[in-house]
C-alpha cells in the first residue's frame, strides 16, 4: 500500500516524464529551421526535375562512400547523445559527459570528411558557379555543416556542464535542448543525403 508521500513522489515522477523535453525556444528554432530546409529540399527536387542530366552528372562525381560514412557518424552521434541525455536525467553526470564527448567526436569526424569531400570536388574543378547541382550542393551542405559545427560545440559544452553542474531540472532542460538540436541536424542530413547522393 502506498503512503501519501510515496504517492506524491510517483505523481511528480509521472509529471516529469510526461512533460515536453527542452525549452519552448528550441522548439520554435526547430520549427523555423525545418521550414527553411523544407524550402531547400523543394528547390533541390525542382532542380533535379528541370535538369536531370546536370544533376545526374553532378551526383556521379560525389563520393558515396564519404556520404555513407558521414551518415553513420551522425547516426552514431545521435545514439550517443540520446544515451547522454538519458544518463544525465538519471543523475550520472560524469557518464553523461563521456557520451557527449563521444558525440562531439562524431561531429568532428563529419566535419573532417566534409572538408575532404569538398577539397576533392574543388580539385576536379567543381564550384558553386559550375552549375545548379553544385550550387545547391555546396550551399546547402555548407549551411548544414554550420549546424554540425554548432552541434559539436554544444556537445562539448554539455560534456563540461554534466561534469560540473549539479543534476536537476535546469540541467535536464539544457541537456535536452542539445539533444533535440543534434537530432535535428541528423534528420536534415538524412534528407540531404538522399536528395543529393541517391535520388
């Protein structure tokens, strides 16, 4: 039989688990970012429809291996970040810190691969001025790369915060915002990867 104290604790825990993660501001940012990238995706699809040969030629010049590697890096990063968020919620700050540090390493790997890929394309003579495919490729992957850079920095900040700041609702919200942003970055890349490398 539950006492009033244990019932109130259970009620509080249920309320905590049912709340929307993060802050309202991060959800507004995510909605705006998704809207902007949806426009980018539509532009790529329209360009592909209007200039199929140009897009097929550009797509053939891309290194699918690097694209797959970057996808795996971000997916692995998402798993690590999700594990970090859950571990932080349980109060294990130092363990969460290690997850976020590993997530940041995945972000750095993505950034390094992207510069390798860009360097290779530039050596082949490709640039945003070459044609519409390369314009979309460099501009939109560049915007996404900036998101990855921000997410990587956020993971490093979270790693430090989890090892220094005490557990509690304030840290939970801060950590959840970082997790949500990272998952957004991952989702955007999956769609970009499909549109630019595969379709």
